[in-house]
């Protein structure tokens, strides 16, 4: 009887461990934002306390998603970001994942928000979640892909197709382009979505794209 009981406990523990560490989602969106398009809107922006970010795409987040377009969020609100877990990544985070939200901050509140909303559903620990995201940005150099095709952040308009083609050519995968509008009402390149497998190591073609619509010609503002 005692033997059967301990066997039962073992099985229950095993099921718990497996379910706690296996990921319940189908892919990630890696979302990068163009700072010029975050800042030239009605809402405007605030530069981080560490200074104006460089003129490059910045990370918005790495978001677990389901193939049907829905997504899990806030999977463990009892697991807030512990800044000491990412102390070794801070310099890179400030460069590659700068916050543009107001009021100005060093970024920790933005990163904490992304961790709790999306990171806690990723099956990665805090350090791996941020390290993985930083590594992915390296694999997906958007600005380089665009400028190689003559598409520059100079306030001019480019066709949506030429932007998608340039990224497909440079990065190897088809992006989703999200637009927003500047204070004059022009449609502009705001965020670029690429898809990543559940391990967080490889870009993949997106199983499903978010909804939203850009004009056929969109502006690429300066920053
Ligand atoms: P919005 O409503 O501005 O498009 O999105 C607000 C927030 O909801 C995003 O910043 C993100 O945290 C989350 N979100 C919106 N769309 C998606 C999506 O398709 N997948 C995931 N995983 N999160 C999303
Ligand atoms: P999400 O839309 O990802 O759910 O939420 C983003 C939250 O982070 C919002 O509360 C937004 O104000 C804040 N935030 C701070 N910095 C940034 C930034 O640089 N970009 C975006 N999209 N949100 C930021």
C-alpha cells in the first residue's frame, strides 16, 4: 500500500513538472518598433532617462501566440521581474529595447510589463527570456534590410510591398507590417512582426498574421 501511494505521488509530481515546464502556445511574435513613429503621434513619447535611443528599430516584445490568432497573457502574476536577474543584460537592453513611454524611465517598468504579460507565458526563465529576445533581434536586422533596398527613414513614402519584400530578402521571412498615424494623419511604418518557433531560437514563417491595415504607400519617418 505504501509503495502504491509513493508511486502515485511520483506520477502526480511528474505530471505537475511536465505541465509547468512545457509551453502552451504555438509560436512567438518578435515585435520591433520604429521610434520615429512612436514619437511623432498625438500621444508623443518620452526619451529614456539614459538618453535618446539610436536611430534604429527597438524591441517591443516577444509574445507567445496561438495559431488561431489568440494569445495567452499574464500566465503568472506572482512572478514579477526581479531586476537582479537581468543585471548583466542592462547595457544591451538599454540599447536594443529602449522605452519611449512617458514619464521617462530607465526601461525597467516597460521590461517588467512585457515580462509579466508575455514572458510568464513563454516557458523561459527571466534571464533566458530577455537574452533570447536580444539574440533574435540580431538575427533580424530590419534597418539593414530596408536600407539595402534603398528604403531609408527620411520621411518619404514607400510602397508597403517594397517594404515587405526588402525584409523578406534581408531577413529571409515574411513580416507583418503594422502602421499608425502621425499628427497630420499620414499612415506610417510603426511595428514589424516576425515569427519565431517556441524554443525562441529560430525565425519561422508566420502561421497567422495579426489584423490591421496600412495604406499601400506608407511613410518612414526620421528619428
Ligand atoms: P493593441 O491593442 O495596441 O494592438 O495591442 C496592445 C497590446 O496587446 C500589445 O502591446 C500586446 O501586448 C498585446 N497584443 C496585441 N495583439 C497581439 C497579438 O496578436 N498577439 C499577442 N501575443 N499579443 C498581442
Ligand atoms: P503592451 O501594449 O505591450 O501591452 O503595453 C505596453 C506598455 O508599455 C504600455 O503601458 C506602454 O505605455 C508602455 N511602454 C513603455 N515604453 C514603451 C515603448 O517604448 N513602446 C511601447 N509600445 N510601449 C511602451
